[in-house]
């Protein structure tokens, strides 16, 4: 499941894990209540939940540090700019 020529990881979004996410991608959390967006430490999450864990399945564990919202938060996967 390796991307070709810098493309996004292959497969459905639910199949993207820390193990198959290329190094040039970063993770961000977006709060549905206040709109805050923050970078997530992907290496810390991989150590805590395991490299084979689907990344998007972790959204239910996230909470906003600004407004305290625990529901409906979204994980976004984005390519790192040069």
C-alpha cells in the first residue's frame, strides 16, 4: 500500500495506518465546535495505539484544548509543505 510518486496513501481513508502513512504527511485535529486546528504528534500516537491502528479511528479519543469539546472532532491528513 505504498503511494506512487508522492500520491496520497492507497486504499480507503479507513485503511490508513501509522505504518503505511508516508513520512511527508502530517496529522491535524479540527474541532467542530470552535474551529481550532492543531497538529498531532503522529509518533506519540503510533507508540500509544500501535502502528497498525487505523488513524481515523482515533478521532473519538480527541478533545479540544480550547473549548473542551469531545464530540465530532476530525482528524485531517495533509502533506507537509516544502
